[in-house]
């Protein structure tokens, strides 16, 4: 009951200029991952998404497992809700994620080579076709590389071979010629075996004329801080002639989140922002959620939490002000 009352309340205004405006002045779209259920049930959450951010990414609602858990039975209400709200708020949408080994429906895992090829193309066409003109950017291929720098085992690699990546981009370009097409990777923010392999992959795709427009760096980090080669890494990718973006930034904290830990978290968020601002080709910076009440770290990483800009009551943490300051300078 108390929770129901809270969910109907207006958001407390956050101090200072909204992030989307601060970003606009620096030429960067500031975005957040959103959850359809929170957007539907929690008025303050909904208001803050609309007020603070220039772009949104559905956190789970466009993944294949969410939209077609049973073959041929489509569930797109949640994705539609997020896209509709974004249009009302004048926001860009980043579609996430078309070809991804995780959150795949069970039936996809059971397909043979030819069927998987056909089903993957149909999925790309269906999603990009439905949201043509409303989803400006798509993560076409998500997390295709291991930490060791190999192509990641998945039904796509195992059954279709390494060519599945180029094929997905070609299918995507045909499905919506105007959308920006991204590859999105986790743990490749610094120069390391994973980002070296990603770099070689993107260079090769570009050299072969495969239609890839951008590389997303997720940036799930913790209080250990950023890789010192973060900016250098963004720059080497930009030099390949692609956009770069920070797509899923959060800074996990071991529970409990003491004031000292939250003070340490703030400059790490600021450094993420400054790194993107330092690179001309970095035009989008998305946080993977903006409140600790709706963050995958709190929900799925035992012993960890407090990874976002606002606390569970939607109050600003030191990180929020640090991000504002970093955007201002
Ligand atoms: O939908 C069920 C719900 O019915 C049930 O009540 C609830 C109970 O725990 O679980 C719900 O499913 C959860 C789902 O998120 C939707 O909220 C899953 O348990 C949970 O594992 C799933 O986690 C998501 C995770 O991807 C799955 O791999 C996170 O929310 C999401 O933030 C995370 O996002 C990924 C990006 O897509 C790719 N990069 C890494 C990033 C973080 O892992």
C-alpha cells in the first residue's frame, strides 16, 4: 500500500540543469536504459526519464527472448510502450539487441543451420521494420567476443560460422537503411585482448564494405575505476571511421554503499563522461539505468548495488552532481 502510494507520486525535482540539456550543449546525447514495468507503474520514474534524458534504451524489452519466447507469438507491448513514451518526450531510441547469445528463446537454440539463418533474418526485419523511423540506432550484434579475444561460442557462431556478424549487418541495413548500426561489447573499454579482437573485427568489416556505423562500449565498472587506456581506445576505433558510444555505463559498489564509497564513485562517473567528451566521434552516452531501485546490479549481482546516479528513492547521489559538473566543463 505504502509502495503503491509512492508509485503514484510526482518526482522530487533534481537540482541543477537537466542532463539532456547539459549534454545538448556539449553535442552529446545523454541516455538511460529504461524498464517498461517501472515506466508504467512508477510516475516519478516515468517523469525523470522524460525530463532528464535525450535518449533511451529498452533494457530487456526488445531482446529476442522477450519478444518471441514462443515461436511466432509476438509480445511487443513493452517495447511499444517505451518507444511511444520516447516519442512523446522527443527522445532518440537505441534498439537493444538483435543478435545476442544471451536471453535467446529456447526454440532458437534448437534450430538447425538453415532455419537459424532464416529466423535471424526474420527477427532483424521484424524488429527494425516495426520501429523504422522511431528507433534511430540498433545494437545489431551484441557481445560477440570473449575476454580472451576469441569469437564467443553461441548458436550463431556454432551454426552459421563467423560470417554471421557481417550477414546480420547486411540484413539490418536492408531492413532500415536510415538506422545507425552498432556492434556493442562489454569489457572492451580499455586496450586489452578483447578490444584488440573487436578492433580487428571492425577494421575487417569496414574494409569489406559491411555496413557498420558504430561501436558501443558498455562500461560496466566498479570502484576499481576506469582502464587508463579508455580514451586512447575510443580514439583508435574512431580512426576506423565509425562512431563510438558509451552504451551501458554504471559503477557497481560492494554493499553496503557507505558515504565514502559513494564519494569515490562520483569521480569515476565523471571520468566516463569526460572520456566521451574528449573524443569527437562519441555522441551518445547512456547509463544502464539511473536509479539504484531499478538497476541490474542491485537485482542480479549478489553483494553489489548502488551502481547508478540516484538512490532507490530517486534522490541524487554524489555521482549525479559529478556528472552534471563534468558535462558543464
Ligand atoms: O522477467 C522476469 C520476471 O518475470 C521475474 O519476476 C524476475 C525475477 O527475478 O526476473 C525477470 O527476468 C529478469 C530480466 O532481467 C528482466 O528483468 C532476469 O531474471 C534477469 O536475469 C534479467 O537480467 C538482465 C540481464 O541483461 C540478462 O542477461 C538485466 O535486467 C539487464 O540489465 C542485462 O543487460 C545486459 C545487456 O543486455 C547487455 N550487456 C550487459 C548487461 C548487463 O548484464
